[in-house]
C-alpha cells in the first residue's frame, strides 16, 4: 500500500530492520552512507535496491535534511553499484517512488536499479 512521504520516519519499516541486521539481505555494496542489495521480488534480470543509511522517508525528506556528505555519498553509491554490476553499457534504469501517487511502499528512501534487459516505455499505458 502506498505511503505518505511526508510522515515521520518509522523505525519499524523493513529497510530499517535490514540496516539493523534484523532481516537478512543479499548485499552487493555497503559503505558509510548506503547499502545496496538484491530485491526479493525482482522485476528485471538485475534489480538492486540502494538505500541511504540515514533515517529518510523519501527523496523529498532526504534532499531537504541530509548533509552534503550524505547526499554525495548516496549518489556515488548508486553509480558504483551500476559500475560494479556492469550496467553502464548497455544501460540501466533508476526509479525512486515517492508518496502515494508515486506508489512508494516502504517509508525509507530507496532507489531501484534495473538492468540486464532492454527497457522501452517509461510508464505503462492506461
């Protein structure tokens, strides 16, 4: 169910539990700013989630409250994960869902990194 991206951070969300080691994940990258792991319900041959380690609900929350170092570290982590997974060529797709209309399901900022196949339409026709 989509969430309201303006709500306060919920420490019980699944990504917070993954960051605390309470739920296992298949990690592919970790540094002081970000954690990346395989999605448990992949929508492409390569489907990796990249999350900041800070308590940020959405891109809106992150861009308004994160430090310059956190923002730079997170963006660099996304790029590093793409390079590590050999996705720069032929290309890949990034997706961040924000709020109810964006169909954000977990109240912790996350970026989906999709690769391993050709992508066509940005949005499914209605």
